[in-house]
């Protein structure tokens, strides 16, 4: 082909379009394979930062600030795909791509050549190129493109302008209602039907609102989990890669570069759910009512008072001085009354606190930190495929978990034999709704260790390749955050749990002896002390009688016999 003169002009509409793109977000112009065109030199002399590539060269991976104008031979489908694959061979991962304008011979676009637009749309979707359109070489009057959804493919055309073809609302179809197919898994509180009823959750509410604004009908396909977690994940991803599903409704952790995603600005916490101990901590419960300072005060006062009593029994100089100074008359009565009042207050306070501890705190306390939990050597239930989760946990914590890990077949969730890893939201719901109260302790059989194992702030919604829903959902999601709707959905979940925490529900079961364990302990301690005091009184009474008998023997017949012998002498 003889090259044309450098002053051969291109379509004026193309120049206006390029100006408009650079007025928005484009910063680099790619000219790809245009050396075959008569107006090639006109494109080369355009006053923009540009990259010029000949046919047969890879374009690399242009980012979203690039505007690419490329010529593709559409004489046959094989030639078209071969040329496009050569250009795109540098694509190795899914990224946000630039804007693509495909120039084809005008004859192929006469009267709207839908097959070419569909073929181009299918190819670009494979590489997650969302913003693309096709127009003619010389008669560049309109842009033609297709929108791919799992339910249908829509052929679109519009003026050669930046919007709406290359803006976030590209996928909006006015006055058209169509189905969006989403898939979801059971993940409380985002997508679930825990507690019965229809499938619901925070993410379901979000997508219903977004789809309502777009004008779509959301059809959710529930993916049941199997024993092979890796196979489940591969099945979910393949349906998005093959564009048989539009979106993964349940927020998940998606590897960067595999699918287009919209990140969610919320934290998701993961925790340890541990069984509560029902072992009675009787010694600590008896000593806990008073602090160590109060106990030492009582001990010192007891020793001092008993020493003073012993001193007062003897007519020593110190005893006489103490009796004269403070233990005679009104002062002695004042001391006795004060001592009685103090003893009464201490005894009543002790009985009140010890009763409270017997009722509530008589069992070993829950672990407050992960270190306290690991000190108990409780085994941890690990499910198949938990290695991916543990890989993001702090190495020290991960090693401790693995060292105590047991197979999921050996222990059930929320059992009294092992702990397990769970999301904070799901664990809170399960403990509140489904875990019963232990008859001995009067508390839930499981609890959440307050120190979290890990937290995610990079969960995301993932979409099919080349889906125009990605930016639509991102924009509406931002608006929902700004208006407070996201907080409303989370508050609904929180309020769903609050009534079960603070409202007492009448039990249908009758009172049993197991429910009175605390009472039996208190009564048994009281009876035990009473028996000990009674035995001490018996011993004291026996000792007194023995001493009196000895004195009577000394002052009785033995003394009279000694006096008689003395008088005879």
C-alpha cells in the first residue's frame, strides 16, 4: 500500500471525541495498527501524549487513563480474533482497562452489523474490557457496542461522544427490565436463611436496592456447600468467568487480578468460640468477696483483739494500765458497740457477696484474651480448607491454633469439647439464638473470646468478566454509604440480636434440683459451719466438765483425808 500524504485528514467527529475523552480522564493516546489507513499520518500528528504500535505488536496492559484507537480487519471472524489476540497477548490478569475504539471498514457497519458487535463484545469481556465501542474508518458517526448479561445480550448504538458509552452508567437500560443472576452462599449475616424464612441478609438488601435503581430483577441462586471447599470455590469462579452468572452477591475475599470486584468499606471480624467451663471454683468464690487488703485488715484486727484479751486476764502492770486507760466504764461500752457494728457490716457484706459469687461467679472465669484461652489447652476444631484463612493470621497465633487443631469430624461446632473459628456476626447469632443455657452455671454453653483472631476490610463483591454492573454497583454503593443506608442494614442486624440479650423469656420447663445447685452450696456451707461450731462447743463443754471434776476431787474427800491425818499428828 502506497502511504498517503501526511495532510490526509481524519473524520472531524473522531477529533472531537478524542478532545472530549482527554477533557475527562484520558491522559495517553494509543494508536494501534493504523498504519494501514489512508489517514494514518493524521493520527500520528495529533497533539496528545501517545504510544504508536504497528500491527502484530502487543499493547501491554494499558490502565484506565489510556484511550486506545485500533484498526481491526473484520473480513472474517478468524482474521478478527487472530489480530485481537495478538494485540492482547500481554494481558495476564484482570485490571481496570482503558477505553477502546475499534475502527473497522465502513461496509461492515452498514445498517448495524450486530454479529461484529457481539463478537467484539465477547472477546473484550474475556479480558475484562468494559469500555469499548466500534465505529467506521471514514463515516465515524455513531458508536456501536453490546452489553453482556447472563440472561441476555443487548445491542446498543449511540452518538460518537464520551457519555454514556464511556461513563459509569454505560450499563443502564432505560425503560427495559431484565434479570440479573446472582449466586450466594450461606454466610450470616450477609446472605442466609438462619432461623427459617426466606433467604435474606445485609448483602441481599443492598443488591435489591441497587437492582431496583438500575431497573433489574435480582434472581439469587443459592450455592450449597459441600465437603470439598476448593471445588466449591472453583465452581463459583467458573460461573463468573464463563458469564453464566452476573455477580457473587455474598461478599468474599477474592484474589487480586482474577475477577472484577467492588471493595466494601466494612470490617469483618473473626473470633474464637470457646466452651464455658462448669468446674466449680469454690475456694476462689469463698475468698473473692473481700480484697486482699480487707482480709489482712480482718486478720490483723483479730490477732490484736485476742492479744489484748489475753493481756487483760492477768494482773500485770500492762494489763492494769490498759484496764484503767480504756476498758472501764462508758469507754468499754463504746468499744463493744463499735466492734459489734463493724462485725455486723462485714459479715452481712461477706454473705451478700459470697451469695452473689455462688450464683454467678462460682465457676472458672471466661478467657478475656487469646493468651488466656491458649493457656487452657482447649482443642480447636479446624475445617477442611482453613489453611487459606490461617495464612492471613499472625504467625504466633497461627502456630498456637495449628498446635491445638483437631479434625472437624472429631468435634461439632459449639460443643463442650472444643473451640472453633467463626465470624463474630455468625457466632453472636448462633450463641444468642441456638445455644442453650447450662443448668449448672446458668450461662450459655459457649462464649466468644473478646480478643479477635483477625479482621478483614477488603471483602468485595465480584462480578462476571466484562460486566458493566461493576461500576454501577460501585457508584450506588457509595451513595448508600453517604445516605446512611449501609449503617441502617447493620443496625437492623444488631437490633435483631438485642431483644434476645436483654429480654427475659419464661421457660416452659419446671424447676429442677439442678437449678438449685447454688442454693445447695450455700446451705451446705452454712450447715457445715454450724456442725463445726456445734462440735467445738461440745469439746469445750467436755473440757470444762473435766476441769471441774478435777477441782472437785482435789477439794473433796482427798482434802478431808489429808486434813484428818494432819490433826492426828
